[in-house]
C-alpha cells in the first residue's frame, strides 16, 4: 500500500551483475551464456569476484579481460589484499590497468581457513581502506567497496563499521556495494545511519536471489547476513520442485527490489551466481527491457 506496483516502475533503474570465475569448461560455458543473456539489459558494469586468499587470481583476470574484450560491457575486477604483499597486489592492479580495466572492487578478503581472524600480510595492506589508497596511488581507477547493512562480523558496532566505510570512501572509492540482505528496512536504516555519518556516496544494495535457503543460510552465517525464518516457510516442501523454487525465488527478490525502489533506490547489484535467469526475470519485472542486441565491441 502506498508503494508503486511493478507496473508503476519507471524504467529508471540501473543495475550491475556479479559473476565468479569458472573452474571448469562446463562452468565457463554457463558463465558465458549468462553474460550474453544479461548483456542486452545494458548494466552499468559487471564484476568478477576474486577467490578466497587470491586463489582465483589468474581466472579472475582471464574472465574480466574476456568480458572487456568480447562484449560491450564494462568489467570490474574484485581484488582482495589478504595473504599478499603490496607489491604483488600492485602487480595485479597494473596488469588490469594495462589491459584497459578501469574499475576495481577493492576488498580486504577473509583468511582461507573459515572463521579465522584476519591477519594482514607483513608487507601487505592492512584493510580495504589502505588498499583503496594504494590503488589510487597507482592509477585513477574507479573503485567500489563493500558495505554491510547488518554490520560486518569483525566490527565492534555499527558506528565503527560506518567509520570504516567512510575511511574507504575518503581514500578514493566512489561507491559502496552492500552484502546481501533480506530486509529492506535493514537497508533503509543503514542508508540513514550512513547519511548521518556524513557518507554521501552511492550505496548500492546487493541482491541475492535465492532458491536454496539451506545453502544460503550456511554462507550467510559466515558473513553476518540474517535470513528471516519466513523464508524457510516460503520454500517449505519445494525440495523436489526446482521450477517452483525458481519462481518463488524471483518473486521474493523482485518484491524486495520493489520496496527498495519505493524507498528511492535506483541502483541495484545482483549476485548472479553465474546464472542469468533469476536476475533477468527480476530486472524484467522491475521494468527493464533488453536493448537491441548490442554489437560486439570489435565490430
Ligand atoms: P574492510 O573494509 O577492511 O573491513 C573489515 C572489517 O574490519 C570491518 O568490520 C571493519 O569495521 C574492520 N576494520 C577495518 N579496518 C579497521 C581499522 N583500521 N580499525 C578498526 N576496524 C577496522 N571476498 C573475497 O574474498 N572475494 C571477493 O571477490 C569478494 N567480493 C565481495 C563483494 C561485496 C560487494 C561484498 C559485500 C563482499 C565481498 N567479499 C569478497 C567479502 C569480503 O572480502 C569480506 O566481507 C571481508 O571480511 C571484509 O572485506 P572488506 O573489504 O569489507 O574489509
């Protein structure tokens, strides 16, 4: 009530999509099909994650370069500073700059052992804010950083987490992309608190359309995102109904995006998990339409 229906959404939303680097040829094919399926929606950028501890350094690089080279999309490379010296990180960043990649999602990362307390590499960047400053010294990269509507687990409190976000933006980042969440209210509260803390940069909600609650709950536990219990109820009895699970997943995520839109949000970042269908369907519900097929960059 009092909120626009899908039909009232104006087509003024902008989106970005996140992928992870594929491990096998089959996964590569899936990723590539997804990139091609989402490209006509004209995202602002697409980003490719960096595996824990830099484990996908080469694969992230290859994927970002291929997107940059073979599509009309702007590719952003995630880069973490865990377990690497400043020199090593600077080399990775230089290679991106040399291949025309201008956008980095700069992150601290987590230790490879699940749940282990973060320890900076002795010659490394101590946190994401230092990484942002280091990257900016190298080249005028466009930089996005992470934000946590439900607070990062390492943070003492919300204020400390916002101070940290502000340090990253003051160091030269131009936008924050949030960890996924399932409560629009949590996002709005965070956005208001950020504004009160003097943060005026764009804060882009990270949207994770989920069709497997149990799996997501495992992951959410590590990163501090709350999965409300009503979500279990919505997926109850659907274990053997993958098609219905997909439809329910799209409905939940689209409904959340609609509420975010009603609250003034105009930019969304989708965690695609390398599958196009859910993100594509949600974007469609939100009024986005595929642009005429985009010519290959090289053409
Ligand atoms: P930071 O901003 O450095 O902060 C981490 C925590 O430490 C915060 O709680 C902060 O308050 C605290 N902190 C930092 N500096 C200080 C200080 N000086 N004093 C006191 N407290 C401090 N991980 C990957 O491995 N690869 C990826 O590709 C990846 N992509 C991501 C994309 C998005 C959009 C998001 C939201 C997360 C992503 N992550 C990724 C996960 C991320 O690496 C972890 O959440 C990590 O634990 C924190 O990274 P950060 O960049 O937020 O760290």
